């Protein structure tokens, strides 16, 4: 059961792929979680994979409160800000969701979508 959530919807990176590969993002300002995130922390964790990690009710709550939509394709990939694919990072009982991808050729964007705490 989700006990706390906050939608952030804030752009935390806008630049080239080479820049993001070695960059660390301090999420303390937006989340008060006191953590820093790198691309490697979430790049292999798509939101679709989260369905196997948490209960279906919690997953549906995250999708609903985050206002995330699927792309309508046969894979039903979830999209967030600027129609970018969604990823997550789990730290303890907290799920942090990001929208990340190539926005224009050579231009990558990373959004902090929000975080949800599970009891």
C-alpha cells in the first residue's frame, strides 16, 4: 500500500548522451530523500518491469497518480513528460520514476516524474 507520493515533473537534464553517461543528479532538492542518481541506477529498470516488483494495486496507483499513459503499441510502453519512456529506481520502500530518452537527434532529456513510498 502506498503511504506517500509526490509528483515532481521537473527537468533535471537536457544535453548530449556523452554528458549524461558520467553525470550524477542530486535529488535532495526535489525529493528530500538525500540521494544522488546516475543513469546506471535506472537505465535497466523500465516502468513495465516494476509490475513484477510491487503489487498490481500499487503499480496501478503509481500509473494513475503519475498520469502515465501507454504508447498504444503492442508492448504498451509507458510514457511520461515529452512522451519519453519511463524508468524507475527503487531505494528501500521508495519508488522514484523518471522519464528519459532522446528528445531530438543527439539531445537527451531526463525528467524526475515523482516518487512513491510503499508501506
